[in-house]
DNA sequence: ATGTCC
């Protein structure tokens, strides 16, 4: 299938909404939520949107969020749902290598001014305590194989049961902190080996732990229900399932790549390796993916617990969980398709679930306002809290972040580390990087404008903006 | 994203 110049052929069919017409092997059209500006240089990733539209069982459309960029097989910012009972497939590439990567937001019982004098000491304590960067290192040590198995099955629930959090945390976690269908027999020895020493660690690249201030509130009632107010201090944690999730993706892509032909499936790109949800390989992947999902949540739970201890002993400040949501997962969900309710495998890769107000899976205090959606920005800019809206499109999904525009290599070539250091100092942002080189690769200029991404998402009717947060302190790998 | 190539 050759689709030329997709950018020029996009059909504008609504505000911040473009269609890629169905043709050739595509089973559905593509729908891209964005502005023309955000789609500059998006040709390769639009081709990936079209490729995803060829997958067996895909329904309605192959979607892309405003922060779309090139990814493994599927674009990052992609949403694709397949009909489980009509031969629909599951594809590891539709979740990505960092299974269950996500964001957690904690609200402090103080405002910026009250924290000002204690901030340097808190940053120094976090700098010493938070494991980060590539390779081994985690907060939960020693950690046995038996404990890992229980964590893969119990997620945040297990972490809290072992003393690493509060019961209330679980009510503010997607799926109550754990998914039930983890199958640890599908997690390889190698994945376990990599995961053992990394429980409670940030990782590297765009993952971070930030102390932030609520700079602006756009929706008072929703912000109130979420427990945040202007001027309030928050902590945002962005990380995933580390080497364990990566290894699970690697293992199951290989298995599916070898099995695909047996199901008569051909795909335009081998990176779209997939098998039916009901196949043994599909079930194996979903079971292992669920285990990685639990690992990711427990990872964020351990980091929250350590951050809480530091805030408490350094500044007598308490942190309560606003919400924890992943932006790299596949889920079996029921949605209405052409007037009938269907069981769908919804892949969200660099896309965030955004349940609307009234959704039964939302905890009671939030239900009236919709699901909190947490959008990590880039250091030195802003992060956002959004909420789901009634009738939300793309199976109730929205954006997940800024999305890179410069490669790491180009960022290092064009951005002077000393200049970045000076700008952060000028803006009063305390940074504790593991390496200044790594920090330079993550400079704001290397990313799309997160505010434009959020504006396009709201303009497309995918979510509503609740609050904007700005960084006071950044801990990074 | 990732023991940034078993």
C-alpha cells in the first residue's frame, strides 16, 4: 500500500479534526485530531495511522491525538479499537515498549509560599533518594522473586498492603490500582530478571518527578472535586514499567510475528505484528501486559511513598493522591458501535483514557466531573490537568503530552547546556538531573508546545482543561 | 521507552 503526501490529502471535517480517506487495504478511515501546525513533518506518522487502519477487526477509525509522532508500528498518540468477537486483533506495537507508562499527581496541603524555604532541602533529599537513569536501581530492596510475582498480580494494592501507601490511594488509581487479569506465567524469566531490581525507579528520557505549582484553574468545580486550587503545591510523577515492560513487549512482538501467518494475517509493516484477541498468543500478550500494567502502577506507588516521607519529615507537608492514569495500555472495554454495544480491545499508545462525567468506573467524589487526565509537559514549561467530557470521541481518549520534534541527537547539537542551565535558574526552577547531557536532550525546544496540544484536544471535543501547573523543581534521569 | 546491539 503506497499512500503519497497524506498531509496534502487530509480532509478537514471539523474543528481540529482531519480525515484520511479509506482506500486500498484500509478497513476504516483515519481520523486525526490536530491543527495544521501540529501536523508539520507528520507525514511518516500519518502513514502509520493509515497502516493501523488495515488491522483485522478494527472498528470506526484509526485515530490519532494532537501529539501524534512516529512510533514503533503504531504512531505515538494513536488509538485503535478492534472488535473482540469479530476476529479483532491485539498488537503489542499498539501499546508500545513502555507498557503502563503513566502519570500520577499528588496534591500538597500547602501553597508555594509556604514551601519556599523548605524547597531546596526537599530537592536535595529527593536527589539522594529517587533512583533514576538507565539500568538497575529501585526503592524496594531487598525484593524477592515471590514478591515480584505478588506485585505483578496485585499492582498498587500489593504495594499499599505492604505499607507503601494509604488505602485511599487505591480509590484514586485507574482500576483501583490493579488489573485482575495478569498472567504471570506469560512473563519471561528475562523480564522478571530485569524487573526485580527496578521497583520504585523513574528511568530516563522524558520520565520525571516534579514539584509543581497550580498556576491557573480553568474549571473551579472540577478542580475543587479533584482537590487542587490555584497556588497549591503538587507533585507529578511520570514513569512506566522499566525493563520489565520493555522485555515483555520484545518477547510478545517476536511470538506474534512468528504466529501471524497461521491466522492468515498480513500487515503492511512487521512492527504491527498482531494475532486475534481470542488466540493463545493474544491472550498470552494481554496477560503479560496486565502484569506490566500492575508493575507500572506499583512503581509509581513506591515513588509516591518515598516522596511523601521526604515532604513529611523535611517540611511537615502531607501529599494526597489526585489520580493515577496510564497512557500506554490496551483494554477490553464495551462501547457503542453503529448502535450496538460491542466488546472492543482499545489500544491507547501515547493517548489517555478520558471517561466522561457519570461513568460508573469513576470514584464517587469525581464521578460528576469526569475522569482526571494528567498531561506531563516538558521541563520549564507547563503540565495540565484535563477531564473527560460527555460524548468524548475516539472511545473516550485524549492526548498524553507534548511529543518530540527534535531527535535527541539534534537537541544535543542545537541546545547549549550552559544556556539551558541559565534559563532554568532565571525561571526559578530547581533541577536535580542525573546527567546534564540527559537534561539537555529533554529541553523544551525539543518538544511540541504542550499548550497547543491541549488546546487542540479541547477544541476537538476530546476533553476539557481544568488546570495548568508549572514546575518549581525537577528530578530527572 | 530501553542493561540506547545477544
